[in-house]
């Protein structure tokens, strides 16, 4: 009878340790996923800001100037070497 009780304690003890380790692993995974969620939410906010910005006149002017367009009454001075 004592042997059965000792055997049950060993089995339940090892199972309890296994469950504890799995719980710790899942907590680490949960924290990593929460961190990633926070990063993605920040990225989404940044993309929303960029979406609004690319619809502005200022953005259109910057893109046009970068490819060489100017206003009709605008004079561009370039330095010569």
C-alpha cells in the first residue's frame, strides 16, 4: 500500500513539474506576442499617418520636385563648377 502511494506521489509530482514548465513557456510566448502586437499597432498608426500625408498637396509637391517638375513661375538656380 505504501509503495502505491509513493508511486502516485512520484507520478503526480512529475506531472505537476511538467505542467509548471509548460505554464512558464506559455507565459513567455504570451509576452512575446503582446510585444509584437504593440509593435504592429504602432506600425498601423504610422501607416495611417502616412496615408493621410500622401494625400496632401505638400507631398505631391515634394514628389514632383524630386522628379524635376517646377511651377511655371518658379526659377531654379543651379550651381556650376
